C-alpha cells in the first residue's frame, strides 16, 4: 500500500474507533487522523509480533482493517486517559 492508502486507512480507522468509543475528545479531525494512522501502524505491529498474523499489503484485507481499528481504539483510550480531562 502507498502512504496515501495508509493515511486513508488511518483516517477511516480513527473515525470507526471514535464511533465505537463516543464522547468528547480533544483534537478534532486532525487528532482523529493522527490517532488512526498511528493506530494502524501500532495495530499492524501488534498483529505481526504477538499474534503471528502479519498484515497484508492490500487495502481491502480484513486483517489490516481489524488491526488498524483495534490499534486506533487502543490509542484513543490511552489518549483520553492522558489528555481527556484537559478540556472541561
């Protein structure tokens, strides 16, 4: 996949993670995109390292999407724990 594909995948994974974990988050669309992209990379690394299921280099691979969404979800939870209470 190209860098543009990873950015699109990350944006969509971030949006899906926000849908799964609704609520107020600092960061907006840019924060969602960054969390989604980072989550895609973290999820892919975790999938390859610990589950012995390397992520394919295809945009429509379900494992790639699952890893990206899972990684984005985990990063969103961590982000909320660290910075969620700064905007009251």
